[in-house]
C-alpha cells in the first residue's frame, strides 16, 4: 500500500521525528511502514521505518539508529496510520 501524506500529515510526522532522540541501539524489529521522502540536503531519498512493538512505535533510520515515541507522539502517528487502513 502506498499512501501520499498531505501537508498537515507531513508536518506532524516531521515535527515528531525532529523531536526524537535516536540511539544506535536498536531492537531487531521489522518496520511495518516506511516514510520515504526526497531530501535536498542529502541529494536523494531518505527513508525512515516505523516499527510497532507491543503498544509503542519505534522510528528507525539507517543513519541515526532508533527512537521510541512518547504516548503523545504515538497518538498523533496513529491518527495518520488509521487513514492508511481505510
């Protein structure tokens, strides 16, 4: 399934990602979703993975490692993910 985010959803996701603390230690989960976008700074596509682990989300990045979302961030992300399944 491919889903194109609208402006508000893009803003929400990137405000979440910008406020995360990434750690090089990762759990060995497999991302359920991927966020792929074209980055002018990196000259090409960047990809973040979204893993669901128990009742929380982890955001993964090849460069930065992994970050765990707070419950507030999880709620915001859930609202967007619900639209994928409709």
